[in-house]
């Protein structure tokens, strides 16, 4: 009986294979991960054949399984990339309720660096300063009415130019 059910499931899986593969590619964005997701889904469908209710929408059941596997894998990746501090907390700091300002922005070096930023062309300075102020690249692109790729490259080249200016400035002082 179980082999009969598995054979029926296999036949239905073969019929929707192309659309499941397309959906896995849409979810993952690359062929290798899509194939892995498809294989995991096919395996789960076949091993859980007895849980399928005949007469219900097989494709919807299969897509739900695939989506759940994708979500679980995504969550595992997030947990894997999460750094957990497992050092013993032998010392506890009382940070209090008072905010202490960061004096880094008041130093001479910061003033000199901001002077270097002012030497950048407007097309590079404006997106760089917006990124410095915490805007996301997408927000900067929307605000300035420029393509996202243009904004990314302008910020990249602004950083490179500032690094070069900074290195030259401190080599002269040394």
C-alpha cells in the first residue's frame, strides 16, 4: 500500500517538476541552491507521502513544503552568521542613564578629514555624506534621483579618494 502511494506521489511530482524547479530558482536566485532546494523538497515529499490527502491540490502541498524548507534554511543561515558572545560575564558595567558624547568628532583629525571631504566633487560628496549620516543606498538613490549602481560607485570612489588624500596628508606630517 505504501509503495502504491509513493508511486502515485512520484508521478504527480514528475508532472509538476518543471514548475517546482522554477519556483525554487525564484526563491534562491541561483541554480545551485535552487537544485538543492528542489532535491530537498522532492525527498521530503516522497518520505512524507502518507501525509498527503488524495483529492487535494498536490502542487499547493508541494509548494508549501518547498517554501517551508526555504524559510527554515534561511533561518539556519541567519543563526550560523550570528555571533554569540560566550565569554563569562565576570564584570558588569553600570552604564547608567547618562549619555557620554563621543569626542572623536571634535578632534583635529576629524576636522581635517571633513576638509578632505569638502574637496570632493559634489557628485561624490553628497552621496558620501548621506551614507555617512546613515542613509541606505536605496534612499540616497531615490533622494538624488540616480540609479542605485551609480550611487554605490560614487560612494566607493569617494572612499578611495579620501583614503588616498588621508594617506598623503599623514605621510607629509610624518
